[in-house]
């Protein structure tokens, strides 16, 4: 029989367990698949909800050559936590942020000639060398110089006084889809841009293009470095990709029963009175809600695990509480409730949560609020 464990040291009955051993195994599985191409793990958005600093420390210990983030402030948080690895900030930058990049020894993405020149001017003024990766837009239409105008950026990069161009990259918009035609086109455009270096007999900076979808199914996009995000966390970018890397998810989102009652037939449960039982039923209350990132769209849709059983969430998800229907089953105050992950031989996947909400696993993972304490398990370097 399933026996929940009770740990009275938990700061809150609701917590997110992060299996660092599993994240390490995922990173190694990705490297084995790549057969020699290095990987820059992507740690943006609180490491896809797993906790920025602990995941960065793990990846640094595992020998990741460089870490990828979206924003300056994420990178500064890592520097303040003592992370000394190279860090590339992938997102767009504003001119007033440049001194901060230089101060914290961060690698910038130069996504236009103007921005590159602003970086150069700032580095020259401060008297340091700026390190950049050039960002080419090959079809995503987000940031970067269009592939058909890229020559101006590459030319300008040769004329900078204080900039070292360490890399050049682009981003794929459909690498996780069964239809590979746009990926093929983006790859061709990227190669076309790279011919600039060959034509001038110049050494090419580190080239990178592949996100998780491309790591899984497009080896010809791997170049000198890949950028796996969600795959590092053991989750597939979509259900259309071949599962060519044996990764497993690392999260278990847990809470505990804090209240038990019998609801009589016809008595509606939670805000809006959206559900009432046809016959009396046993209902428990669990202290987690949309204020933790358990989406309100899960109201009357999700299932949770209690006592190794799948049980429906009834009524609306509140900010801090949900109700689950035991039927004729039993549960007691303090019993473990699993919202995401395994309990006994049952499992709630992030894909299931995403499907119930009508979104993608990325949004569920990154939405788990910082109010939920993270607990780190199996730290291989602890
Ligand atoms: C987020 C991001 C990635 C990682 O994407 P996944 O689909 O999670 O692998 C890679 N590169 C860039 C530029 C990104 O913004």
C-alpha cells in the first residue's frame, strides 16, 4: 500500500521537488546524443521553473561551457550567486543596460548594427573588451538582423575597436514540428550568412542554431554548439518530435491535505458554484492555487494524486486552495497530494496539465510561482 512520508521541516506543505540527479542525467544524455558537439543549457525563466541558481550551479559543475539566459537581470543574479561560467544573454538589449553587461562580464547578443555600435562605444569608453554573439533573424521575425541584411552587421563587427565576436546564431521557429520545410529554409539562410567568413578567409565565430526540437531531429543544425532548453528538464518541446534522447522529467509538485469534509448532494463547491455532487461525496482541500501557478483553467479539469489514486479537482481553482473529490475513498489531514509527477504507480505529466489548460508544457513549468519552495534532491555534487 502507498504510504506518504511526512516531513515536518517543510516550510510550507506545498513544495516543488527538483531532482538534480535527473537533470544531470538529462544533460549527459543530450551530450551522448550530440556525439561531441557542446551544449549550452538554457536557464531562462527561473530555469524553466526549476530554480535558476541551483540549476546553474549544477550545470557549471557538469562542465557546461556556457549558460544561456533571456535577460540581463537573470545573468546578474547568477554572478551574484558566484557563477563564473560564461553567460550569454539571448534577448534584446537596451543601450542603458550595456555598462551592466560589461561590469558583470556577460556576453551580449548584438541584434542590429546600431546595438553593436552602442556596445562598441560603451566598451571603448569604459576601457574593456565586450564579448558578443551576433544574432541573425533567419525567419523567426523576433530579434536579429534579417538574413538578407546580415552582411552589414558582419562587416560592422569587423570594424569594432572594443568588441570580440565570439559567436553567431539564429533561432528556429518550427524545429519541433513534423513539417521540416521552414527549418530547412532557416538552415539554408543561416549557411548563406556564414559564407561571409569563408569568402573573406576569416575564422568563423562559434555558430549555433539548434534548440530542443533541433537537438532531437535536425543534426544538420547543430554546428559548433546547441541550445537545449526544455529538453534539459526532461520534457519534449512538442508531441511531434521523435524521442531520440532518453530524458526524464525532474519535478514533483506536492502538497498535503489540509481539510476533509463530506459534501452533500447538490451542494456547490468553490467560487461561482460551478460544480455540485449528484450524491454525497468526500472532498479534501489542498493549499495550492493559481497564486502558486496552478492555473485557474484547471478548474473542474485536472486530476491530482492522493493515496496513489487519480482524483478530480472539483469547482474553481482558488488563489491559494483547490478541492479534490475522493468519492467514497479516504484521505486524512497531512496526506500527500501530488499535482505534478509520480505517486505510487500513478503519474500526472506536465503534458497532461498543459493539455487540460490548453497551453504548452513550457508555460506550465515557467508559471510555477516562486512562492512555491523548491527542494533539491540527489545533488550529485552536494
Ligand atoms: C528559449 C530559447 C532556446 C531554448 O528553447 P527550447 O525549445 O526550450 O529548447 C534556445 N534558443 C533561444 C534563442 C531561446 O530563446
